[in-house]
């Protein structure tokens, strides 16, 4: 599979994942975090804002892999 095809597939998967993750993060933030103290809310929002990178790192590595010669 060529790098252009991998990047196309990876981009579509990333966009779909981020859309679903954003809905999940909003549901968690609205349901559980609003009753917490402000310091806990700040930490939770920071974690929710950055944690999406962890499951996408293997996909990003796969997309950036060079073509076989």
C-alpha cells in the first residue's frame, strides 16, 4: 500500500475517531465533572483534551511509514 493511500485511510479514520471522541468527552464532562471542585475540573479538562492522542499514535506512525522500495 502506498503512502498516499495510507494517509487517506488514516485521515478518514482520525476524523471519525475525533468526532466520536469529542461526543464522548462532552458527555463525560457534562455528566461527571461539573460537580467537582474547580481544580479537579481543570485537570479533567486537560486530560480529556489531550488523551485522544494516545490511541491515535499507532495510526499516525503507520501513516508516516515510508514505502517499501
